[in-house]
């Protein structure tokens, strides 16, 4: 989701986070689909992994540097803002703190993309010319003869 853009050009993960569409749900409500024929609940998958490793499901939780489980509801560190998330992803239009991309930011991104693509096109054309030079067609013109 961090690399995907919505139709308005905004970063999907940042937009969903800022608009409150990313919600925490119990693992018993999440289905994992490893292939078209198989589905398994995330809670069952966590139990199987814990059993294989010989630990409890709680031991699988993300741990901080101090070895304690990272809190899920409130964190001591502030969450990343939408603009920080968007800045972390390359080639994504910057998002204002209110989650809206300004026309100026979008235009700047378009110009940047156009410059990058122009340079890439020039390089590809140069490589193509090295492989097989373009044959120049000769143009013949007919002249009318006066009698």
C-alpha cells in the first residue's frame, strides 16, 4: 500500500491512515489466502507458527529494542504524519497534513516525472541507435517539365 497511488495521485497508505480507514481488527477476523483453494484465519496461522517454534502466540508479537512487546493502542513515539509517509516513498506526490494534495505539489511532481521520463527516453533512444542506426530515407521530388 505504501507504493500504490489512489486515482487522485495520493499515497494509499498515508491517505487511509489519515482518514481513519486503517482500523485494527482481531486476528480471528482476518483471512489469509495463500492460494485460490486455501483460506486460513490469521489467528490459526499464528498458533501454528508459535507451535512450530515452541513459543506462545504472545511471544510472536513485535518487540521493541528493550525486548518488551510494543504497545498497540498508544505509543510513546508520535505516529508518522501523512506527509512524512509520502516523503518516505519515492515518486509519490506530497500530501498536505490534511491529506489533500495541492495543485502546486501535484504540478511539481508531474514536472519531475516528465523530466525523469524525458532523460530515460533519450537514453533508450541512444541505446537503440547504438544497436541499429536509423536508416535515413531519401526523398525524391518530381519536377514538372515545361514543354
